[in-house]
C-alpha cells in the first residue's frame, strides 16, 4: 500500500502552473521552460517563467499559447530540446516530504517511441540550486561522461519513457560501489521505467539504487519494465497523457523513498517502487524538474505541484542549518554561518515573526510577516553567524539551538519547535590544578600561619573566568586575618568567612594567592585550623590528585599547667626562686678538684621540696 496521501501532513507548497504567471519567485526556469497560459513577460517580484513564444517553444503538438488553464511546458516537440524548472527555496525536511504533480508526455513519434522523459530530483536545501545536471539519458540529475550532475544531489527519480536513466552507460554512477551499480552497463535502453538514483556531486555518485525492471532475455537490454501503465501517450492532446505522480520521502533519519503513480485508468495510485536511501536526509530540501529530447521527441508538461510534510508540523516551524561550506573542525575565532528556514504551516497569516538563538546575536530576517501555508510568502530564510569562543571548544562539537515566534490574527503568541545545528571544533581541554598549603603544621597561641593557594592552568584552553572559594569558618574560630589577602593574578576578597578569587588564566599560567592568620591568645576555639578550597570552574582539581575540595589542617599547640613539684624529681620540675638582677660575671677559673668524690652508699633520702636545692650556692 502507498504511504500517500498523508492523513496528517502540513501543506508547504501549492502551485498549479495554470495561470498567466507564477507568483513564487523561488521557481527558476531553465532553457526552454515556459508557461503556456502566459501572454506577456512576468512583472517584477514573481517567478521569471515567461510565455511560450520562442522558436524553440512552439513546435507542436503543444498547448495553445496564452490560454488558461495552462501548463508548465518543459519542452515542445522539437528535437534536441532541454528545459527545466528549479525551486530554489528550501522546504522543511522534518516530518518527511511528499511532492505530488501531474506530468504529461505525448507526441507523434513513429512507432510511439517518445523521448526522453521527465526527471524529478531533490537536493540538500543548503545548496544554491541554479542549474540542473546533465541532460539526455541523465534526465537533469546524474552526470553524463564529463558533464556534472546536479549540485548537492540527494535523490533523483527518472520517469523515463526512452529508457537510458536505468543504465550506467555514459559514465552514470561513476565511483559507485558494486551493490549500487546498474545491471545494464552498455548503451541499451529499457523504455517506460521508473529509476531511483542516490546522492552525488560533480561527476561522482548518482548511483543506481532501484528500477522497475526485470530480466527478459528477449529484450534488447536483457531487461523489461514492470510498470502497470505507460508514462507517455501517443497523440496530440495533453489530456489523455495526464499521469499523477506522488513521491514520498519518509521522515526517518535514513529515509525510504516511494513512488506512486495514478495512470488515470481508474485504478488510482499504485506503488511502483520503494527504496531506502543510502545517506541520512538533509534537514531541508530543494527540488527540480528536467526534460529533454534528442533524435526522438515528445512534449513534456507539468501541472498541479504540491508539497506536504508526511507528518503534521507545528503551526510555526524553524530549521537551522550551517551554511559555512566546510566540514573541517572550527577553532577559536572562526565564524560559523547559519540559515534559519522559518515556515508558517497554519492557515492564518503570522506577524512579528522573529528567530531567537542565544548564541547568534546578528540574526537578520527579510520579513516579519508570513502568509498562510502553501503561499509564496509562507516561508523565509533568515541568516546569522557565531564566532567560536574558548567555551565552545571544550568538547569535540559545538551545538546551539534556535526557536522562532510570532503572533496570529488574534494576537496570541505562536512559538515554533526547537532546531539545533552542530559543527565539529578543535577540542581544547580545561585542566585547572589547585594547590593549597600552610606555612606550618603546628602553631601556638599568638603565632601566625601563612596560607598559599596556587591555581595553575595545565590545559590548552583559556579559563576565563577561573575561580575558587576558600571556606575560612574552620580557621576564624581560632584565629583572625592579618591584613588583606594578596593575589598576583585576578582579584581576591573576603566576604564573611569565605575568601573568593577569580581571574583569567591562559594555558600554562599560574595565579598565587596568599593570606595570613594569627592564632588567638588565649585560643578558645577547637584548636585546629581547618579550611577547604572548592571551585565550580570546569576542569578544576586538587594538585594531589584528590577530588575537590582541597583541604588543609594546622594544629594549635596550647601548653598545659605544670604538675605539682613533689610529684616529680626536683631537677625536672622544681624551680629556683626568681633571680633579680644580673648575675655578676665570674672572673678566673674554678680551682681544680683533686681526688675523687666519695661514693654514695644507700638511697638518697627524699628531697625536701619545700627547700630549694642549692639555695645557698654551689
């Protein structure tokens, strides 16, 4: 069963090509493309698709010029014609995309051998889509020999009456892996086929993914088409040649493309091809049509183009994309360029529309009003930029997020989805090493302790601001600050019982902060000076390898009272009476002692602690 029609998709684009002009300036004609209903050149401010009045636009059979309802004519029935139409405004890719259109291919070639067919393609919405790919069998999408394919190609669908888009002749599929090569590599056609080719750029890629072909040994190419109807009509009237084509790209990250065709035979839409694509979908799309003739010819017409999301979208949508044009990592000081696709998918006009992105301060939008969904004014592209900072390179990717907002007719605020974009950056590391030390491990009352905190940037990123706090509450219960703290880099202050430091440190730079405290005398605290340095700076750690906080302790040594004299030998605890005045200097030498002191027999009697020993001299 086909995925379409979607039950809850949102309208993105609606253009019939039936009138006298195309209002949406996003439609860009190529070569012989023209509007059959137009009778004059278009006015300024609309698409430049003009009337079909040139000599390469009037070879019949073609619709009558200047008559409405008309068609978008890609080629007339002349030989070697090329025509295309590009939509060079991005469409939302979020929620998937479904494009539906009527195609008409008809003519009077002998034996009904019409050529070439119609190509439909999607490209990355960041591409400036100004030209199609190679013509002929490449149908404006793929490469052809050395002629490049379409810029930014994502997927190409060949509605191929003549049958060359299915083969890898003429260098189509150059550089593709074996599992993405056509089984037909020679100049052999499989008429009346639908073929899907994948992403490509210049002359590389555009690989064969799937086709409505099956082996048939009796056919010239060895294959035949499995389509249940014909893509073209033999004759001069476009009406019987109408085929309604519906191309659906699923909303998956790696989407599936489905092609459904109503051959106007009463059977309705029939799924003719389904294929998963080999690369992730871009966030936005642009699209185009292309047709050509050669020695064989047909008239190729398009009508009633609509684009819808597969899933229902918010009333206001924003898609943010990077448009800097490089995949190399960004470094500090580099500029990232952004586009913001803002789309109104509601039925009412929105006013005061603006984009908000905290990291992008120079956002510029061409309008502040968006028309209802599907109209030429329902979307706009805003631009802005961001210069990569030191804070942006701490991981390998910089990501920022945008939203849009506006007012509906009732004055109610309408807020969009969030949309993020990421770029690779040259990663830098923050490594802030904190070392805390005290001048002594032990101090007495009235003594001083000097603390030193060194903060070293051992990473390769500037740290601005770096900072730490030192909780002094466990110090100031025993001591007081002496003077003010000093920092050789940055600024330091004490508020209450907390010391704060902050400053900027380049890679390899160190800040040293010192302060001194004096212990109370007497000390009535807990006799321990405890403090801890902590930091909220990313990448901060302690020098000893421990996690934060970095702690120090200094013990306050307080002498205890002397024990009673009689509890210990006098020579260790008893004291002589205080001496008043200086002892006179001694002149000469004490006479030598002759002989030996008689030995002491027995125990020495207890010392009378009440009388100082040697009270009367030696």
